C-alpha cells in the first residue's frame, strides 16, 4: 500500500493538472471583459488547424487579422472578393463569438488605386470620398448584424498627437474621419464603432485622441470606443502611463478596449512603434533566443502580463475587451517586425501551443488553473 503522504501528493498533482487543462481565459474573465484573439486565414478556414481548439476554448471574441482589410477584399475598383471574410465571419458565428472587423479606413494595406487616377496622380477629394463611401457601405452592409464592432479608422495620428498626413488627410482633409464614422453608422446603425491606434499611452498622442474624439462628438457622429493596440515591451511603457490613458479615455464616456495586445520578449532597437512601415536590418544580437526563451525571461514576461491584467481588472467598468494580436507565438507578426526572421515569444501560448507561465500568471488572478 502506498504511503499516505505519497498518495496525497499524487492526488494534488492530478488535481492541479486537471485544473490547468480546464483553465480558460474567457471563463476566468467572464465577469470582467471579453477576451479575444486576432485570427489568420489558416486558422479560420481550416477546421483541422491545430490552433482551432485553443481559439474555441480560450476566446469569446475574434478579430480579422487581415481578411477585412482593403487590400484583401477590394484590390481593384468595383471588384470585391469576400471569400476569406465570409469564412472568418462564419467561423465566429458557428462558435457564438463576438466578431470584430479590422479595419475600414487606413493608410496602410490599401491599394494605390484608391488614391490615384490611371496616370498615378492624386484623385480629387470628391472621388476619394465616393470611393470610401462605396467601400464602407458595401463591406459593413454585407455583415450588418453579424460583425458586432468595427475599427472604423486605424492609426490616424502621429506620436505627437497631430493628424497623420496620410493620403486620406492630404486629399480630403480631417473631415475624412467624420465621414468614415458617419457612413459606417449608416451601413449598420447597431454596430459598435472604434478608433484604433498604437502608442496611446503617450501623453501627446493621448491628447490627440481626446481632440479627435471631441471633433467626432461635435460633428454628431457615433463612436463607441477607443482601441488601444497595446504592443508593449517587457519593461516599457510604464504601467502608470497606460493607466492614465485608460482613465482619460474612459472620462469621455467611451468604452476602452485593448485591441492588439502582445509583449515583446526580445530586445528591439529604437524607442518602439507599431508603424508597419518600419524595417530594420537584422543582427544576431536582436535575435538572442532562437532555440527558446530562458526561464528568467519567461518569468519576467509572466510578471509583466500579470501586472497589466491586475490594472485592467481595476478598470473593468470601462475596459470591455482585451484582444491578443495572435493565438500562439508561432503565428505572431512580431517574428518578422520590425526585423524579419526573428523568434519572439509575445503571447500566452508557445510554439508548442501549450500555455506558458504568462498564461498561468494571468489566469491565477481569477483563481483558476495553475502550474
């Protein structure tokens, strides 16, 4: 007969393992905020994809990583291809998930023809507004009542809070923002409408967001939430700066959402930005852990995620959604940004698709799971 102490230890191990296997982010934070992930075409179009069980178990909302961007569905004038977007929406509907559309108006991943005539010259304000209107009404209208919220305008601000001189801004002027929200609301009056951007913890950019929100309110158009992309690092930005922005955005009466959360676990040159136009030549020192993340850095990542989620829980009355930008480290965009070919570890699930220490650190805030 086994010793009573050994039997007790074995039973505890079995119970702990079972709890860890049952641990679910969407259940743990069900009373706090939605928990989501950005999904790619391989994940939502192939039922046998190895990431599907994680998506089903862990998340109650999904965002289209690329399937609803202009270059994906509207490559040529008047020619729409909704095949991937339809699959994305059906994937979420089948699983009873809240579906988020990303993104309607952006300066990146938008074909050049949108802004130019056949000779490559900038088109008129009137023609660009008509193209925007056609695109928004067609795309949002197709998924009326099915896609619950839209990133209507993405990254319209510079880091100093001024309006980015994108083709939208240069050709139309700042009222392109008003028109975008106006037409998105016209296409689906019940959909939530978001402004989405990176580095929204920065005071100057925060001030720019507040001005933008006031401009939209003064114009009488609907805006539901501010989307903080939340592409962070292990040590920056300071949590206090993030929290100050959460409070400031909530004070406008809008919801606050963390829309593209990930935390870089490897060093990156420069001050840090999510501007996808950045490209930096790779050096070995910027790819220090190609074979796996050291335990000490795993712990640092876990502590960073836990601290962030503790802050989010303190503001769960205003923070209504937390979406990770990806499902596992394997599919994270940070493996190629801003340096191609690196091995980063920014999410809660590793390349082996198993929960990392960061996952357990987060889930334990609500008394679930464990290692």
